[in-house]
């Protein structure tokens, strides 16, 4: 259930409703929107009806939410959530581009990418320090050294940073260095990690699991939000189907669908979705046309020598061209890039 408070109600009325519900055994979580407060309530529906909460001072209406995700739902918050990461506002009018190497390999590699993407208009530098790989013999990342390099290069360029966390140890390190935490597809249903990330107090990029339904994806976001963190950005990165000519199948229909179901921003990762740099730019254009709030793109100075995901990484020149293309598409759909 959701208790929708009237616009501009004093905090005492919100507290009074919450305290009454808690005293009767309900779990409550207030969501503070730009214009009003919505209180999410979990418990027995019939017992809730007997309390006549809708008649309490400050209450505008009560909404019964049938979907299992409450805090992430449009019923909980009608206006779009905008997540601030450095200078970037993800979910606003600008299509925010996050770009960088799959894995941080060296200071020289990271600096070359960061300087180029900054000049081209990207606002967030991505780089993996802890790399969960299919093979235990593949490059696993520079770990804390990679995070340190991200922070150093970001200070020099003015970019914000994002990097993936894979467990609570990597999370403890990452919060010291990066501006945004990424939960990868393999950890989308690692519920203890989601809860820990929710308590970390940093914006979170939550990737869709490779075999996850839209509802499962939103329920994973609910785990983070239930810990008090509303700064969640969803990332569509392709799902596993019978098709094997691309790395994954990019489900662009999920972008407008999720934006109709949830107030959270949605970005698209065309690099991991396709696994082929020839497809990254066309799919990036399509993602913006479909309503994506941002893109996560892999870029490398020399993809042939990349230690991780070289075939899907754009060259520096290709990334500059991508940004030019995105500006035209964004303008066509009434947005900026």
C-alpha cells in the first residue's frame, strides 16, 4: 500500500501517520519526492483498511499497489527521479554518457581515454577495477590500484567516476574512490550485496541480469531502495536468448516499458549487449531514440591490445563520432547530448 500525503504537509503529519502504522505492526518507508511525500506500507491489507488512514490529517489518498516492487513503482512517485553524479543529472533532459575502458590497465591508458571523452562531451568515466570474468584465468583487474587511478585521472579531467563492485570487500574500497557504484549483471540478484550497496550512500547503476525479467530487475532495485537509497539508475545490457550472432540480445523495448512502470532512470550498455564495436554506434542511436536517459560505452586507445573486451570497445576516433551522432538523435527527440 501507498499513503500519498498532500503537497506541502508538515513533517509532524507524516510522522503521525508513520507512527500509527508502525504501532500496529506495519513496515513503513517514507519516499520524499519533489512535491510530496509518499509512505510505502507493507502488511495485511484488511488490517490496514480498518485503520482508516485516508482520514488522517495530511493524507490525500491511499493507493493499493498490486506489483511487488513498491518504492520503484510509478505509484510511489509520479515524477521522474533524477540522479546526480558529479555534474551529470541522469534522468533529466540531457542524455548522459558514461564511457571508458572495460578494465583499468594503466595510467597512460586511462588518461588517454579520459581526456578524449571529456573533450567529446561525456560526463562520467567508467573503468573496471574488480572484474568478474567467466574464466578464472582472465585478467581480474587492478583492484584498489585501479580505483586509485580512476580517482586521480578524474580529478585531472573533472569527470565523475563509476566502477563495479563484486562483493562487500570491493564495496568498502570503492566508496572511498568513486562517485557511483555499479552492480553487474552477474550480481543483480546477490541480495546481500544489493543491501550493502543500498546502505553505502552512493548513486548506484544496477545492470539487468542476463536472464532476468523486467520484474526481477525492478525487485533487485527495490532491495537497494529499501535500505534508504533512492539514487538508483537501471541499465539494460542485453539478455541471453537463443541468438548467438551477438553477445546478447539488446532488449530496447525494456527502456520505454520500464520507464512506464518505474520513476527510475534507465540507461543502455550497447557494448556488452552486442559484443561487437560495429554494432555499438547503431544501437546507441537506437537507445536514445527509444528514450534512454544515458549510455554506458566501452572505449580503449588500442582495442586490439585490450586486456578485457577489446572486440566491443570503440577506438577514440569512433567515440568522437558517436558523440556527434548522439547529439543529432537527441535533438530529434527533444533532448540534449
